């Protein structure tokens, strides 16, 4: 079961989208200098399946995308697919922030956007041209790397 500890509305996580961000606990990456170490705790927060509809209702009409930050355990992938379906039923695009160094896996195909890559302080986050992280957008031809959408020369 997935647990979440925070929700927020953001225009920074997905280019050209206003996102309902749901922060999932149980991260096993343990990145040095993690910006949200509480997310490393297993079962921290509340069960997402019990509150997902309430969250979507609370932000109804304010967002264009549902963004899940944190992937949780491998056993939670069915629930992550379900969350993507619930978002789409509400007319939202969907995004998954995975902190793993991986290619896009078949179970992730339900998401319109997928961010991959662990955070490496020396390489920087998505807003740095040196980053190892990647943001992909689903198109009719498959996923396209749109990481450069985060590269604002004023921020680098």
C-alpha cells in the first residue's frame, strides 16, 4: 500500500502544466543530501488509496496534471498504475517522478510524463544541463526527452 505525506499545487514539476503533487513515502534510494528525507520512511503519512478521491476533489479545476513524486516499493506498481488511471478519469495528464536510474518500464506507460534518474548533487537537478536526471513526455511516437524544458539560462 502506498502512503503519502503531503500534497501541493505546483507549476514547476511538469513543463507547461499545473500539477497536483502527491509526495509518496517509502523511498529506498537514500540519496545523499535528500531534499525530503521524511519520504525515506516506510508507511509514513496516510494510505493514499483512502484519500486519493478527496485529494482530486480538493484540487478540482485547479490543475491539468497529477504528479506522483516517489515510486515506493516494487510491490506498489499496481497501485501506481491505478492512480494514473484515476487521474486520467478526472481529465488530468499524469506524471511519475521516479528516483531510480532506469529506462521507462512497461508499467510506467500509463503516465504522460516520466522523470527518471537518482539525484546526484555533483550533477544537479533537472534545471541543470549537467544533470543525469531525465524528463520524458509521451507522444504518439513514444517517449521524448524534454529535460531541456527545465533549462532556463537565468537559473544555470
